[in-house]
């Protein structure tokens, strides 16, 4: 009678440490930061072109509101 040794699957925490590091998460964060910067620049351009009568205080308030909405 031959007994096979039973193998157990690990939960993945140990095996994950053995995998090579990838730059995927770092690249995603960098891409998001670039898109956020482009969105902020586009918003400033739209305010300047389409709403030239806004005061500096109004621009600041709208920019802060827009940036807060981006970060949610």
C-alpha cells in the first residue's frame, strides 16, 4: 500500500514574497497623478477662457472644490 503525501495549499502570503517585484502599482499611481495634473490644468484653462469675470477668490474656491472632488 503506497501512501501519498498530502500537500496543503498555503494562503498565498508566503508565496507572494517569493514572486519578483513588479512596478505595476507604482506605474498606476504615477499615471493617476499625471491625469490628475492634466485635469487640474484643463479646469484652470476652462475657467480662464469661459469665465474670465471670476474673481481670484472665486477661482480659488472653485479650484479647491474641483481638486477635492478629484481626490474622492
